[in-house]
């Protein structure tokens, strides 16, 4: 199973449970990218290209931030005390 598939599965699980609880646990930049990519917490859904332009970085940088954020979410939801 590809890392991106595992990350998406983790994110889907988070959506079913309580997305805002977990996304609020992310570092601010990761939270901002995830909120915008998925249209969460009152944010309008945006493409990685738009987010990159708004933050003054590359799409590769946004992909890395998103991958890191999804990995953090996966660890958070997999904790036994969640």
C-alpha cells in the first residue's frame, strides 16, 4: 500500500471521527494547509497550486507539508488513548 493511500485512509478515518479535534492538534502551518486543501474549519477548498502561491512556496513544498500533516494525523488517530 502506497504512503499516499495510507495517508488518505487515515484522513478519511479522521473525517468520520472528529476532524476538527485532530486537525487542531497539528502545527499551525500543517493545520492551515490541511484546512485549505480539504475545505475544513470555514476555509474554502483550494488547490495545492493556489495554496503554494498564497504562502509564497512551491507546490512541492505544499505536498511535503500535506504529507507530513497527514502522517501526524495518522499517528494521532492511531494512538491507543484517542
